[in-house]
C-alpha cells in the first residue's frame, strides 16, 4: 500500500462496490487543506500596510523634493 496512491483490496470489497474499479472508491486522494490563522494573517496584513504607508511617505517626500506632488 502507498498512501493516496495505491492499496490492495479484496475481491469482497470490489464486489461490495458492484465491481466498480474507479480508483476514488478505494483510495482517498484528497489533499488536506492548510488551516489559516485568520488573526495572524490580519496582523501580518496590518504590518505590511503600515510598512507600505511609511514607504509612501518617503517616496512622496522625494517626489516633493524634485517638484512633483504637493
């Protein structure tokens, strides 16, 4: 047996599945979804937004120095 790839099944199990040899009847190939920590994702988003705001302040300062913006 190889998880999510192959496994040995009995003729009885195949019979119980009406001789249907569809792989999905015998092997679970679904991938587990990664759990997302929403609170941590929001914290990271806020931190990135803050960093962006600080960088924009510097950028607008440079633009003002060279005569762009107000």
